[in-house]
C-alpha cells in the first residue's frame, strides 16, 4: 500500500554514495514558491527503496524533488505490475497531480491511466520513444546500451583470455541492445575477443547468477559485464571464489566494495537530475515530453577505474568524452541474441 512518509533509514553517507551529479539538457528558470506548492508528486517503485540499487536511485530522485524544489512527495514501494493502475488512480483521487512510475514494466499502465486523467502529468520510463504517448505523459528513455558500449570497450582492453562474458537477467529488448553495443565496442576497439551472453532468468536471484557466472568462468571468460540488480551479489561471490583474476563491471550504483579486487567500475545512473529538470519544465507548463538519458544526462562511468592499468583509464575517459560529445554513434540493436 501507499507510504506517505519521509524515509529516515537512509543515512547521509548512503545518499552521498549513490547520488551522482547530472547535467541537464537545457537550463530552465527556478520555479516560484507558489508554483512549487501547486504540484504534488507521487512516485511508484517496483521494489524496496532500500535495495541500494534501482529503487534507491528512484527514491533519492523523488526526495531531491521534494527537498530542493518544495514539491510535496509521497511514494509506494514493492508495487507489482497488476496493482500499479490501482495505485496510480488512488494517488490521483487524493490530489496528486504528477505521478511517476519508476520502471519500464509500468509503461503500458502509465499510458493507459494518463489517457484517463488528462489533467494529471505522468512520468514513465522505457527504452525508446513511444509513438502513441498522450500529451500529458513524459517519457524517460533509459538508453542503457550507450553505457554498455563504454563497458564493452573496457572489456576489450582488459581481457587476457580473449573471452568476454555478458551476464543479464531476463531476455528483454534493452538487454539485447546492451549486448549488441558491447559487440560494437569490441569491434571498434579492434579486438579479436569473443563475446558470450548468458541470461540468468532473474535480475534479483544471486543463486542463479552465481551458477551462471561459475559456468562462464569455467569456459575461460575473464571479464564479465553484469547487468543485474541483486543478482550481482552472486556474480561477486563467483569471482571471489576463483584463484584467477576475473574482472567485472556493475550497474546503477557503486558496488566496488563487495568485490574490491575484481570490480573495474560501475555504470552509474542518476534520476535526481533528470527528475528535477522534468519537474521544472512541468512547472513551466510543459505537460509531456521525451527525456533521453546518456553520459550528458544522468549516466556516468565511475572513475578512476580500478584493477586496470593507468593507460586503460585514460583511454576510457576519452571514450566517455566522445560518447558525451556524440562523436561515437552507438547502434541501438534490440534484436534477440542467437
């Protein structure tokens, strides 16, 4: 059910560890106090806001909108897909006029409810433009594949066996796009390395992830790019148990402390900057739009890299700068991996 409360369990250290600075695509004037008070934000999360991962990032973004913009905020956590329409309608009935669903699994329901309540602004997430988006719906395109190009380039420069693994959760289009972006990066790096993708069948099951990772390591993959949530802990346990040096990357938040001798970097995501920018535009009268995440808006690679030579760190900084400047075009190929 709904929780209309300030969340007091996240310490200052925790918040500092997981909020990263974001560069908004276009500056907008700060809202007046009257404008800020006229909006009430309801945030809907698919998991617990203490997961130190995707849901935590969403909660911190909603908290930033409340604390820095004076917008009243309420949130619901652990909301299942079959329940999300009911939860959104309940918030609308209680006077919340901005409703954000944090997770692409909610996109269809968000569009449906937005069409029914045209006086309310809805914010939803997906992995590409939505052709039939109603005019009162903001789309946040997570654009995951661009970040995985950088990780793929890093893998190509660090593998010693010439075998790179991609460990995903579910076989979803965004995950396929991440895999193909890694393929492109390996080719662009002029590496002869091979790439193998394996999906554990769950983003949050460490046991399954551990079993898959063990098999990938046994096949000679010495760099594994994780695209998991809580399942990452299974990957960490697998690499720590092996005598050989297996390098890994993580996603969403800094997870280097869980396997400090193996983690090279984390692909960091920030929703606070994008959400504040969208709210400013909503307060300015823009009721819907398309917001693309990327290295210039909400995405960053954790530097300095760990467990790699200094020259690789320099090369990756150059790659990220080129991605940010749009000098590198990353293909968005969501076709199934054969």
